[in-house]
């Protein structure tokens, strides 16, 4: 009986295949690391062929272990914005994939901003002019890679984000992208069904090389690579998938993922969101051509601050040690960390900012610094909460996930500082689960996304606010001062 969904989770540092049953339990999993290429400072590349081979190998392992006949459908979730260029005839990559973190097109973005394009681009696409998004990476490939250019001239160029590349390989040549991934390229108007010619002209991307935009769930494609035809019925970028995995289907429902960075998305319903506070508007999901939108705020440095304390300063030996250290003192002793180690993301967007540790004294030790590092997560999230509220999307509770959310002290501090109930599912692999929910619904295993998420999401733990107002006020004031100093 086909009662499992196979999720292919193509992340930045690894690729995984996970089989979920109808109750959201992980039946089988296989994982492979992904090589990171750093050819120059600020450049980050992946080998698209390696992504495909690892994905196929992991999927085949999982399919062999549970039996391909038990897979009802496939769902794909992926690192967003990363660009792959391949040859339509050979199906081979033409260049290394340019990864979302890559900053090589910063100058192009600055020039477009100087020419006054940002307001119109933000109004149409919900995004800002930043190298993070796909369009300028596509143009860079055309300008700098002879193979990409000649394929474009010969009409053989295919461009896409990672899910698009994987569907092409799985299906044997179908060139599609889901609306959620497409909304990260700068080429899709939030209210337009397909990529827009005017935006393609602005960024110099040939529209004919782009995929067709399709739903995030429903009958999207089919693969014959597992011994029998299996439908692909769910596609979404990682943050959108996590929002689905957290069951944020009603207007205002919000999730925050704390991994290397932190990503907050609030469901904004069916009306195109407009931010006046430097948040991003994005497609959350699409079914039957109807879209649900989200507002998004990204914090660049979250768990990576803890990694830095461990690997660069040697202050801790493991990330989880921060929890006991934070609990070992009554407060941070006035120490405040602004973790702008890679600039500041939303709502500040200050690429030039650098981090500070303020308020040091001879009484400051490991515990105070570890506590200040964890406190910085709530402070950064509080800045986002203010921006979301000012954009008319005040949070009523916050659903958290990601590797760092395992830290109970941080979860409680978030509840305290935001003065909101914070909810954490026992199953924190919400990105993969979300792709499973999309695929299971798309395949008709459940009547609705809500029903699928209820069945698959599992138990949650709640953290309720218990902090004195005056303590919160003092913390926010201290954070404000440290922020103003950078
Ligand atoms: P990503 O998906 O971005 O690779 P993960 O969701 O796996 O990241 O989260 C890993 C990050 O979370 C690491 O940066 C690590 O430092 C941090 N982290 C993991 N566990 C804890 C913990 N108990 N306390 C604090 N930080 C943690």
C-alpha cells in the first residue's frame, strides 16, 4: 500500500531523503554532505551534478529500504535563490551553481539601486535589490561564462533554482518551478502568474530560459526512476516548507526557524503583502493558481554566533553547553552582544555593520558572554516583531524550530522578551515535514493542508512569558544602546 511520502530536502550543506508515514513519523532517512566551493572571498558555489547525484542516491537508498511501491508521492524542498544553469539537450550543468550566500553581484545591485529601481522592484516582487536573490546571479553567469552564453545563443539554456533542476532530472526534462521558489528570483511579480518580461529585461535574463511557474502542491510532475511512475506533488523553498510544517495556515500565524541564521515568516493570507519596514513579501504557497502570501524577515547570524564562540573563541566545547552556562548566572552582568558578524539583516539591512560585545567588566566571564549570545536571539527577534507589527502583522504566538530551538533557555527567553507564548514541536525537522505535508495533500492522501499538518505535526511544547516588565525594559534599553553604537 502506498502510504508514505518521500521528501527530498536539498539543503545548503547536505542533501537528505526522508520517508514519512501518514502520522508524520520518519520511516527512513539517508543523508549526504554537499561540497562547498569558495573560489574567491564572498563567492560560494555548488556543483549541481553533485546535488543531483546525492539526491538520487539518498532517494534510491530510502526507496529500497521501505519499498518503492509504498511511496505515494514525492515532495521537494530546497535551499532557495541558488541558481543552476544547464543544457536542455544534454541535461548537464553548464557552470557551477551560484549559492544564495554569494555576494559577487553586490555592485550590480548597488548600481540598480542608484538608478532608482528599488522601490518599483520591491512593489512588484516584494524583494529588495540584494545579491541574495537569483536574478543578478543569472545575469552574472551569462556575462562571465562562455558556455552559458553560447547555450543561450543556441536556445539551449535552462535556468532554474535547485527544485527546478531536480524536477528536470527526476522527470526527464520537465522545466518547472513552484511559485514559492519563483518568488525569490526578483523576476516574478507577486500578483503575476508567470515570470515577467519587464523584470527579465531589467535584470538581463532571457525569459525563454526560465521554467514555467506551477503550484506548490498538486500534480506537478512524475518520475519513473524508482521502478514505477511516482507523482511529484509538493515543491517549496525551505522557509516556506517550514512554515507549512509548522501549520501556519491562518492569517497572522508565524514561525521562526533558528539555524545558522534565523528566518521568520508570517502568513498574510491571499492579499499581496506590502512592507514599509524593510521586510520581504513572498509567496507562501499556491494551489490551483491561488496564492497565499507571507511577510518574511531574515536575521543573518543566529546559531553561527554560537559556532563562533565555540570554534573561533574556544569559549565553549559544544553549542548545547550555552544553556547550562546561561542558567548558571542571574543575568549577563550588563554584557550585550550585537551579532552583526556578517552585517545586519532585517529590519536593519546594514551590510557594513560589524559585531560588538558591549558592557564588559572584570566580572564578565564565559557564562555572561554565553548568556548574552543567547539573549541576542530574543533581541534580534524583538526587532523583527516590531517591524512586523508596524506592517500590520503583529504576532499572537510564535512557533519555533531549527537546530538552535532545542535550547530551552533560549525558547523561554524568547517567550519572556516577546511577551508571547512560544510553541516548539517535538519534531523540529519542520522543513522536511512541510514538504511532506505539501506532497501528501497534493497527492490526495489528506483532504486539506490543515488536515495533513494536524495528522503529521505531532506534539508541541509551550513556553509562556514569565518575565518582569522592568527586566524586559532594561534588556531592550541595553540592546538599543549597543545597536546604536555600531
Ligand atoms: P542549519 O540548518 O542552518 O545548518 P541547524 O538547524 O542544524 O542549522 O542548527 C544548527 C545551529 O544551531 C548551529 O549553528 C549551532 O551552533 C546551533 N545550535 C544547535 N544546538 C544548539 C543549542 N542547544 N544551543 C544553542 N545553539 C545551538
